[in-house]
C-alpha cells in the first residue's frame, strides 16, 4: 500500500483522478481491507487514507456516486479507532465529505454506523484532533 502515495498525487487533478485512479479504486479498497483483516498496523494505511481523502475532496459528490461506499466507510471507521494523528487527519476529512455528500445522500444506516464509530473513538484521539473533528 505504500506505493499509493504516488497514486494519491494523481488524485489532486480531477481529470486524472477520474481517468486513472477511479477505475482501480476497488482493487485499492480490497488491498486495504485485506491489510486490516490480517491485523496489520493501521498506520500502514496512511497512503490509502490520503488517497480516499484526496478523491473525496477533489471530486466531491461525483466520487461518492461511483465509489464502493460501504467498504470505504468500513475502512475509515476502523481507522478512526486509531490515536495516530497522521491516520486521523485524512480519515476525518473523508468521513466529513462522506456525511456531507448530497448526491447520492448516504444511506441512513451508513450515517448511523459512521457516527457511532466516531463517537465511540473520539476520546482516544489526541486533543489537537478533537477540535478538527467539529470544523
């Protein structure tokens, strides 16, 4: 997953993100999920988290129309259990963009699951992250 840092740079350009990154997003998600299921360090997912955060910020609602939302939400909520600031920064950006998406609006159960995971974990976060969660 470390090579995703280079891919995340492509996500900065909406055209490149659509053409070159989005077609492979499902494979990236599967690799990240396998990483978590193997009980490996969440910190190793930082390049993946930066990628989905960048895609969510750069493409906006268009990203959420084609992305595997259930898998992304599961990965992000698992990462939200971390206390590492480098993990939490992209996770919180992604989760905020997900919950604010208008088209399509996230399913009520997805919103519930994300809110529950966030509330269950925010007390483990560094104090500096607490204020960022509510911006």
